[in-house]
C-alpha cells in the first residue's frame, strides 16, 4: 500500500518593502485643552512653540520624597489653548490630505487621557469643525471637477478596486435604486442634521493646487469601531425589527423580547499586497463633503459612549474613519476613464480617535464600564509596547518581533509603521492637576514615539499618456459645438471632426420641389447633380485609397522603426534590469552594513559608558588612595613623634628609677647604721644597769664627766626658721642644728648630688614681679639663666630649660615657694613649647618638739645639753621618706613620750 506524502503549505511571499531608503520620524503634536474653571491649578505651561513644561502639583511633593521637579517635553509643534481648529488643520492634517490626492497613504490619530479633548480635536462642533470635516472639505474642493460618475469605480470586497464603463455604471445605479435591500447613500439635497450644520465657515475652505486633471477620482468612506477588542461596522444597516426572542429546545424563550441581538463583529484580513483591512466592512461612495460627513455622523450616533465621573460623553471604543481615494488616468482622447485595472491607484487616509486611558478609581466605573476601561488600557498598553520595540529595533539594530497581533488597533495599522504611509499623532492634554500622573505617562510615550522612523512612501508611476488630454478634449467639444451653431445644423458632439471638410466640398443639391407632374427639368437636374456627387465621391475614394496606401507605407516604415526601437529598448531594459539587480544587491549590502554600523555604534556607546564608569571608579579610587596615603603619612609622623616622646619618657623614667634605686640603697644603709647605733646604745645602757645592780648598798657615785666626742650623723630634726625642700631629688638633705650624743661608730654619710640646674644648660628663670622677698637662708640660685618677669619667644628660643617661681599660702598659714620646672621643646611651626616635668617646694616651719632626759644624765641636761641620751627620747623620733625620692629623710615624726608612774 502506497502512503501518500502530506504536502506542505506553500510559504507566503514576504511583504514588499518600500524601495525608498529615506525615512521620516513620526510627527507628534501637542494640544493643550483650556481649563474648565478659573480657580483650578494648572500643571502644564507652554514655554515655546515646540516645548511645554510640567509643574509638579503641591499634593504630589510628599509622594516624591519632597522633591519639586519641573520636566520639559519637546514636540514638532505645540498648540496652546488659544489655537483655532483651522490653524491645527493647516499644520497637522493638510499635508496628509495632499499626500492622499497624490496617491500616498496617511494615518492620523489622537491620543491622551479621558476628557482631554480628543473627540473635539477630531470632530469639532458647529462653527469649529475638527480635522475630519476639514479634511473632507479640502478633498472635494480639490477633486470636485474631476470626479468620475457614481459606480464607475467599484470595490471588489478584497480591499481592491475595479473599473467599469459608464454604461455598466448606469446599469449598476439602476439596479441599486430598484434593490431596496441595498441602503442608499444620503442625498446632498436632503436637509443636513442641525448638530453638524455649518461645521466649516465658507472663508475657511481649503483647496489643493496642482491636482492631476488627466485622472478621474472617486471617494469611498468607511467607519468602524474597536470595542472590547472586537471590530464593528458603524455604517452597517440594522433592521428595525432586530429584536427577536431566542428559543430553547423546550419552546421557552431564553432572551426577553426587549433585548437586542448584538451586531456581528468583523475580522481582519490581508490582501494580495499584504495590507491589512477589515473584511466585510461597508464602503460608501460619496460625491460631496456634506454627503461624506452625513455618512460619518450616521455612524457616530452608533458609537459606544458612556457617562463617567470625569467625562459626560466618554468614548468607550476606538473609532476609525477611513477615506479611500481611487484614481485612474483618462484614455488617449481624454474623454473616458482608461479601462485598465493595473492603472488604478488607491490611497487611503485613516483618522483614528483613540479612547482615553483612565483609572477606574477616578472614573467610578462599575460592571461593564470596568471591563471597557480594562480593554481600552490594554490596547493602549500594547500600542506603547509596539512603539517601544520598533524604537529599540531601529536604534540598536536588533530584530525583535513587534507584537502587532496582540491588539486589533495595532494589527490594523501595522503596515503604516512598516512604511506604507506617513504617521502623525496629536497628543491632547488636560492641564488640571488631577490628571498629572496620567499626563506624565502620556508625555513619556509621546517622547518615545518621536524617535520611531517610518519609511517614506514611494511616488506612484506616471502614466505614459500625453498630459493635458482632458483640456484638449473639452476644447475640441466646445469648438465643434460653436461651428455647428454657426451653420445652423444640429449639434452632434459624436460626429468626427474629419468629416466636416469632405461634406462641405461636395456640390450643393438643386431644389427638389415638383410643382407639375409633367416637369422634366427638375428630375434631370437632380440626376445630374447626383452624378456629379458620385463622380466627386469616386475621386474622393481614389484620393482616400491613395492616401491610405501612402499612410500604410508610412505606417510600415514607422512599424519597422518602432520594432527596431523596441528591440533597442528591450536591450536597454535588460541592461537596466541587470543594473537594478546590482543596485538591489548594493542596497542590501548597504543595509547590512548600516545595521552592522548601528550595532557597532551601540557597542561603542556601551563601551564608552563602561569606560566612563571605570574612569570615574579609577578617579575615586585614586582620590581614596591619596587620602589614605596622606592619612598614613600623618599616622607615620604621629608614630615617629610618639616614639620620640616615649623614648624621652623612657629615658627620663629610667634615669629616675636609677636615682631612686641609688637613693633607696643609701637610705637602707643609713637605716641599718642607725639600727646598729641604737642597739649599741641599748647594750651600753643594759650593761650600765647590770653593773649598778651588782653593788646594792653602795652609794651612788657622782656622774662622770665624759669628754666630748665627734657627733655621729643623727636623725634630722626641725630646723629653726629655715627652709627645706619637700622634693628630695634636687636639693641635699638638711641637718639639725641641735647637738646630739656621739656614738661609738660614726654612720656613713650619704653622698651629696648636685642639682641638674648646675650643668651647662641654659635656663629661663621666670620670676613674676608680684613675688615677695621672704629673707630666707635657702634661695634658689640658677647659674647660666636668663631672668625674666614674663616669658617671651625670644628668651625661650635661646634656652632649653624653664623654671617658674610661684608663691602661695599653705594650709598652716605659712608662705611656701614652688619652683615649677620644665623643658623647652621646638614645635613644627617654628615656635617653642614648654613641657613641665617636676615641682620643688620650699616651706618654712617652727620646731616645737618635747624632750625627755635620762635619769643618769640629769647633770648633763641641767647644764643645757639637749642631746638624745636616753632610749625613749631617741626612739620617739621617726624618719619618713617619700616614695621615689633619691634624697635623705624628708619628714620627721615626733612621738609623744609616756610618763612613768612614780
């Protein structure tokens, strides 16, 4: 069994691309609607003929982080509130009407939020006609004298146009007049609707100059609306009894009799030239502007409108009014339309009134209105998406698919964005602050739309007939009528002009009236005249045959020359075709290189932006590195200063601790010597007691006189009216002025250390003028010093040490003197600073120490000797040394002696 192979669907040929490489941007215009009330705040300001500025209302500042922004948007032309409808038409729609008459397509649509004046801009009002009635008026004012008779042009229901003779057109008119099922177009003689009467003033009528008078024209209009993404024909006639019940299987009506059967929606198709059209849409042929506007108004009454909170008559659908102009050249005689379908040129102008975008929260929509608003917003969103992808493909050289099919409005007009005609958009805005956010989105979409480029349409080919045929034919008819009127003959416009001289050259006929039946003169005379006419006829026939033969020979020669010329033309056409193929190849290569160039430019832009970002990062990092280096240098210098400072502190601390250790060793040695001396004294006293106890009945001998011996180093006591330092690391310890008993072993005397001020360092001796002279024995004397009463930078720069003499009252009422010492340090700025290191205190005291004498030495005490001879007296004095001092004892503590019981 042989299996049949399944055939593949043949691939559709790609749509033809315009051969012109020139492109034009989408023309975007802006029209500002006047405010409804004078007290409303305005958020839009017209600052020039091409620029507007948007001001953020007061209520939106908090929503935008408190920022007050003023944004400017540029358009091809901005029309303020005082611009008339006529001026708007002159700039926007008139060039599109000019292109329509010259065989080019055009698309004009209004865009904006609900209640911004789109329908008024497109339709207008009595006395203020909008773009649509003015376009119709200009078309018919321009082609009125050159219109073909009705039904000469006929639509073929496939977005094409057919042509038929005037006889067939007459029969078509009669058939349609007799067929009541086909609706009649409104007559121009009928009374106009008062709502649309006098839309355009006579002085505002427009007319195009330079119309091709060798062509015949005819206008067809159609009107559709896109409601909930379905297409409906507004010119389709519905019967009055269309209210029909719907019955179910049980014979019960499902729908009430008051419900209308909804109209059938239309579908979109693609014709043989890959142009989208609405299949089954009624196209009405009109012959005047009034008739065309009557047809439009008949469909306008069927359009879906509703009352919302923002607009009393809000459009709930997108309306599309299509003006189709069919034109064909006249024949060689300039009398009838050329019967060649290939010579018919069809152009169309689409006037679109888009429904306004809206927010259901503001309009208060419910139920069906919410669904309508959702479909309107969705279709407008898809339009913005298509425009955005087109812009991206053109600017970046990409080849993304444009989603035209996602919405009926974009699918219907996809050919215009692919280069089938000019595209212009009028952005209508309402300056009130309530529409600010939605108007802002509209402005951004308009700004993006201006960047889309559309290919410029190609001019239609010119017919090869001689121009001026219509005028010559009319002039011939006028001249023939004039001559016939002069000769008194019937005016037959169908008689050829070549027969006139032949008829006039024939001999005139005699009178043919017979008055007598026996008249033999009239008939022979008539016979003779007829024979003469026959003879003239034969001569004319011979001349005509000779002329015909001569013309045939001339025509043959012309045919031979024409054939040779045709061969030459074909040869040249072959060469032209070859050149065209080369040109097409070069164009394709140029397009490829242009796309590649765009891609490279896009990459260069990206690289430049990346390089700029990297350079900014580099500069910021270099700045940060420099800052960190400076910080590091400061930290290093601070560290060096700290090290120097710590090194100085460590040196000073080490020196101090060395002196402290030396002092403590000396003090410990002194303490041990004192202890040994005390033990010796105790042993001597114990020995004396023991000796005395061995001779009990013996009388006490008189005390012996001991010779004076060198006094040992006693414990220091208070000096009368003398100063002694409390800072022991600079001045030597003082000795008591009172005599002391001579020990058997002399204690080691501590070494005396000179003050550091006695060295070779230079001092600044700062003694204020308010210092008092106490007249003390001990006075601070600093060699190699500069005495000043107030420190100065000059004195500090010459010295490296500093001492301040300060006097103050102590807690016991005595005046004490403090020597505040410091080191002079040079600063970075070239000055000097003083760092204080230690303080020496000089204080005056009185000695009030009670003394206790030994019994065995009463004779010595009576003689006035105040030496410490007994143990209690010697042990009642203690020595206290300050921690960290390298001097001798600094303080003396005297204990109170206890009295013995008698």
